[in-house]
C-alpha cells in the first residue's frame, strides 16, 4: 500500500455532544475490540475499511489511494464488513459469557 497524505476531517465544536454517549470504560473496551477485529482482517480488506470508514474517503478516493478499481474497493469493503461483523459478534458473545 502506498503511503499517501489524507486531509484531516474537520470537527465543529457545536457538533460535539455535551456528555459521552456511554460510559468511558465501555467505550474503550469497544474500541479495543474493534481494533483487534480490524487487525484480524486480511490486509486488503483492512486498508479499504480504514480508508472508507475511519478516514471517510469515497470509493473513488480509496481506489485511487490503493491503486485499485472502484469495483475492487466495493467488493473488498463488502467482504471486510461482513467479516468484521462476524468477528465483533463473536467478541460480544464472549464478553457476555465472561
């Protein structure tokens, strides 16, 4: 994957909530679980998911950044999200058992 510079997303302070939506500790657990699940994805799927949803790039921007076709990005995104859902469900089930 080529290293590229991506614009940082601008956040307006008026858009931020006054209070966190959930307890901070559970948010950290969710974040850790998501990062663990992301690491389990194949490199191509992980790259597409990160660029599309964490960097908020369009399909076309993601394709250009990765040197792939838009169709490949859509396919990898679909497969990556399906795998990510399965991984997150397994983690959630494991947490409920503990």
